[in-house]
């Protein structure tokens, strides 16, 4: 009986560990990056842009620009209520995708935007800003 319980808990533990982690679809990953941007976590957002990989100086410049521009813009729109993935279309080779998202604001009309994503080292990233 103890072996049965041990096996049961082992399986549950493995399922819990593997279900946790980073988003694995391009839409989920884009939502993760956009939510980081909205929350002011510019490092996470910039880490998600493929063209900036390894370019520390450019990241720092963009981070300063985001800090100055994003906060007032979000305050003017009353903040973000939700970020929703509307659709995602992955290419046949599985290396790129187009994701449509909707950003819902408190005091402004929602934005619907399309983003190109690429799979880089098994992580979905924004192709560019």
C-alpha cells in the first residue's frame, strides 16, 4: 500500500513540476512579455526581443525610453485591464508565428495588434519591437 501511495505522489509531483514554467506557445509568451512591459518590468520585456539579444547598450537606451514614455501613456489610458491573445498562427516549419493580441484599457479604446514571433533556442521571442 505504501508503494502505491508513493507512486501516486511521485506522478502528481512530476506533473506539477512539468506544468509549471515558462509559457510554451507564441501567444502565451507574447502575453507574458506584454504583461511584463505593462508592469514596468522592462528587462523581461526586452529579453523577449530577438534582435536585442546580447546588445546591452541598446537595451539600456530602450529601457530608459520605455520608462519615460510608457508610464504616462498607461496612466492616460487608465491602466491595462487585460491582455488577451486573440489568435496565433504558427508557420509550417514551426519556427515563426503571427500573434494577434488585444490590450484592454480602463479609460481608452482597446488596442488590437499583430506581432511576429520567432523561435530562438526553443524560446518564443518577438522578432523585433
